[in-house]
């Protein structure tokens, strides 16, 4: 899949609005935990690929900013942060995990450092009719988010990228359920994420 940017009207303005939205995100304070801090601060780069259809980008900069800001809040106690390293606009139809061709294209996106996140329209699980809010594709090293994602979906999928497994408790962010509004990671999960984050930095 070509990684070139789509030449669309207002793309520069959208990118500017996106960066301004991110700048306005503030992490809510978390209660103290016993997670051991990293020896040095780790900044994990995020590479975003935003799907574009006939109506324009499938998500607004404000929505992206909310997702990234929430992930920064949820992982803050682990001692690392996220940096939006790049934003690219690609055809929404090209973000497809159901076909072999689509997965090859996603694998091209996932090459390189950092966490790669592709945002498409409504997603359907391979060979299933049910839609999904997001998926971590380990072979392609890409997180695919749907426009139906909620504010904690990105945190959940980054957790998978850092090696975290599903949990049953709705108060845990790794529950594949309708999570509690106050859901968070456990201290053990944050410690595991801190170890994994060092491998994802530049």
C-alpha cells in the first residue's frame, strides 16, 4: 500500500488543528502506585494513519486528541509518555485487516520504530459479522481503530502491543467488555508496560 499522503484540500489545516488539539490534552492526576519508575524517561513515538473517504477524514483531530490524551493518562504511572511523531492521511478502504492484500499493506505501515495506529471507518472482524472498536495485529505490528472506538479503546490496544492479555474485571482496561468508566491498569500491568515501552522508543 502506498504510503504517500493524499493530496486533499485542508490537509495542512487539519494537521495543524490536530496538533493544537493534542497540545490541549492534559493528563488527569493518578493516585500513587508502587510501580518502579524507569531509569530514564522513555518517550514512545506514535505514528497515526487516518483514513479518508469521500467526506474527508473519518475522525476529527479533536477525537484523535482525546484518544491519545487518554492513553497518556492511563499509562502515566508507568513512567513513560507518548509523542505523536507523524500523521498521514490514507484511503480509508486501504485499512483492511480482512484480506491478505490488506494485511500486507498494514505490515508496510507497521515497519519502523514506535507504535503504528491506523484509523478506519466501521471495522468487521475477519470471517465475522460483528463490528469491533479496535484490534492489535501482532504480525503487522499495527493497531487498527474503528470510528466506533471509545475513549479507552486506544489504551486497551496499546496494552496488547505491550504484551498485556485480556482481563475479566470491568474495572481493568484490558477487559474486552463494556469497561467501567473508572477502569485502569493494575500495578503489575503498568510494570509490564514500563518494561515493554523501552523497546518501542526511538
